[in-house]
C-alpha cells in the first residue's frame, strides 16, 4: 500500500515513521510512505500557506491553494481510496478503522495546523475526517503518525509473528491478556503456574479468560 502525508512540519513525521516496525515494513516494500511539505506547493514567493480568518480572532487558517495544488498533483499520479483530514472534529480513530484502512491501496492524509484549514478544503477535497481522541494537538502530524503506525503494523508480514497482530488488544474488542517472560520468579513475584505447565490448550483458555476479565474490569464499554 501507499500512504502520502501532506504537512507543514515534515520533521514531526520523519521521527515516528523512520524507526522500528514501520521502518522495517518500508524496507520490506510492504508500504510506501511519502511525506510532502505543503509549502512546496505554495505559489507565494515566501512559501506562505496560511492567512487571517475572515471571521477574525486569533490564529491563522491554512489556505486552499497550496493544499489543492498538492492534492491535485498527487491525484494525477494515482487514485486515492481515502483523502483523510486529521482533526479533533473527526470520526474517532479505532482498531476497526485501522483494519479497514490497512486494506486500501492508496491513502492520502492531510495534517491540519494553526487554527485549521479553509472549510472549502473540507467540503470539496476530503473524503473523511479523523480524530485520534478528544484533546487538541498542535497539529495533525502526531495524529497522522499514530494512524500510520496502527495501519502499517497490520500489513501482512509487518510483524514477525503474524499471530501477534491478531492477538492485540482491541482486535476482538477485548484487551490483551497479561504476558510474562523469564525468570519464572523474581524477588518472590511469581508467574502464574498455568503458564509454566506447557499445556497449550489450558494456556489458550486462560488467556481468553484473562482477556475477558480485564476487559470487564478496565474497559466495560468495549463489551457493550
Ligand atoms: N489535530 C489536532 N488535534 C487532533 C486530534 N485530537 N486528532 C486528530 N487531529 C488533530
């Protein structure tokens, strides 16, 4: 799959997307990620991408033209399944949306900044607005990085053990069971006996039971 990200702060995305699993997935050719600076599409001699709001008040608004230029240029190269705008107003990002987006071929993510973008971009160029939670970030870059990370790790082959993406928290609306590793006892803190039994059937049942109990206790809303 291919993910294009439009931003005025490319550095905020290079950090998170140039490391770990996402970096490996890029190297394996599972995902092609391109980060574009919206300023490169500005016709202004100072590469300006914002202006005052007609409605007044503090804060600048991202202008239409550079964004339209960037989206048009990319659309000429390929068709996008989704053109997403990151915004606290959007539909809440979750595992289901990550799964859905991981099946797409081409996704474009536009990161908001300043006070927001000219509403006409949202009305005419965007297919979906997505929020990563009910809080306001300085810009959409961290949201785009979060979404990209969650999507990329679902691509077949991105995670060494294919099972592990499937057994993640939220994959069945259940939290993941607790995990332990060696030593079996540390300062008197013991690993549950059943995990040392070698009986995979009982361990699978225990894991499921733990998942259900943890979900009931910590996130009962997921079971509704
Ligand atoms: N931009 C600013 N805050 C955001 C949020 N919570 N989700 C997505 N994009 C944002």
